[in-house]
C-alpha cells in the first residue's frame, strides 16, 4: 500500500466507489459490507480485501489497523439509501435498522478521526434529521464540510443520475471539482458496440450480457415502443388495465425504450425488466442486459460480477449493479481528494507526490471518464 494514502470503503457493495478511487490512484485497502454476494466482484476487480461484516459491528481498532501507517486516511461510504429514497418515503420506515447506519458511520468517524471523509447517497437524504446529525458531528470534530447534489451525467456518466455527495477534511477546505465534460455521454457511446442478443438470450463469451425473457404480450409492446416514448404510444389493446384507469395515467415512466443519443434514465435495481422503467434497448426488442446496465453505471466492460461458471441471478445482480456508486462518480470524488491534497500545505504529502497529483489534475482535464 502507498505509505501516504489509505482508504477504507464502508458499505462497499460490488466496488463502484472503490474502483473509481483506485482508477484515480487512491489506494483502497479494504471494503466492508454485509452482503456475501459482493465479495467476488469486490475482490476480483480491486486490490483490496473484502470484509463481510455489519458496519454497526465494526470496531474502530479494526479500521485503525487497516489504515496502518497511512498519513492521510480516507473513510468513504454509501450507507444503504432505501430509507432515504422517494419511494421509501411513501411508507412507514420508522424503526428500520438502516436509519441507524449513518449514525454508525458517524461513530467510526468520531472514534478513528480520519483526515478525509466522503459519502454518496440519494438527494433526499438531506431532508432527514439523521443527515443533519451526521454533518453536525463532522463539523463538531473540526472537519471542513462540502456537500451538494450533482447530476452524474454532467461528469461523463452515460446516465442521468442525481446523487448527493459529501466531502469533509480535517486538513482544510475541500470541494468537488467542476464538471469536466462539454456534453453528457450517450447510450450509443456506452453500449452501442455490444453484440446484439435477443430477449432471453446470452452472449456466450460474456454471461453477464444476458437479457431477461419477454412474454408474448410484452414482446408486442416493445415492438410498438419508440425510443423516448411511453405506453401511451401503443394501440389500446396493448395498454395494461391499470394504465387505462385515471390513477394509472400519471405513470408514463414505464415500458419505454432508451434513446441512443441521450444519457440513459436513472437505473434502478430492476433495470433488467422492460416493465420496470424506461429500460428498453433503443432498437433491439428487449430490456437492456445486466452488462449494459453495469456499463451505464460506469463499470468497465470486463468487470467480473460472478465467478466463472456461476449461475446468473437477475434479481441479485440487478440489485448489486443498481445500488452501486457509479464508478465515474468515484473517479470524480478521487480527483477532488487528490486536488485537495495537492493544494493544502498542511498535508504530509512529499513534494514528489504533490507534483504527481498536480500532473494527474492536468491530465484529468483531457482524459475521458467513460470506461
């Protein structure tokens, strides 16, 4: 590990944030998550150890040991966002153990005092008391805090995805870098060169490039769908009964195709289903594949999510991919941290490392973020 920087990723999932940080040169030593299915993608694609553990059980001494002798310790994480999502707010989430996970994040910050903290979550997290308490804790511990909502497509992700990003530093003021792209990346640029497959089909050379099956009715529906359109474009015989009622007319964002020359809509954990959103392929008669979803989340085309020969489960992998921090956003967070360390004189960064960071910043202005 680099003797100057060290990062631990809480709630690491399949490794989207970790992979983005590593691509920018930030050494991530470990990821912690409770989901055993995330071990393979995390360790197979990142030079970091996966610790299968409930973060609420993580002891500060363990984190300190993982950081070792690093001069600049970075604690990163994305607490599960279900309690903060717009969908979850329609239901009673009082008592959900997930509400407490942000407090556990704050506990570890308080007990370990890393030099830098970063968090990513859904925008609505800012409306909740638990988030205010988290920010207040950071400020009371002497951290300079920046937080704001960004659209990841402004930073090169081929998907419109609004996320809340927080950066905090004990070293000095810190903020997210400015948007880097003149225009958003498109669906065509991201997945346009992947080999075609039918609904229910799989590319033999890449088991993750697999599309869910379609019923005869949904096959007729997708054939009647145009890119960017909705079920309102269909002949009446294809429209579901629930959409014919007045209550269903307010939900046009299902059963749609993506548009080639625009970013994809926000992916959910069920992006592999044609009826779950505007997740139809722009021209092939199917929903996007698991691999296409991963690419639209910024993962490299060869990112491994299951061991060779292992079965592909749409629900599990859809959740893993849809819940991930986009790799592209992880890279932006990494660049922001490196810029911060390059310009703040109080850090212990040696001159050579500072020059390397400055050079990386110059190159970042020219380097595309799409994998």
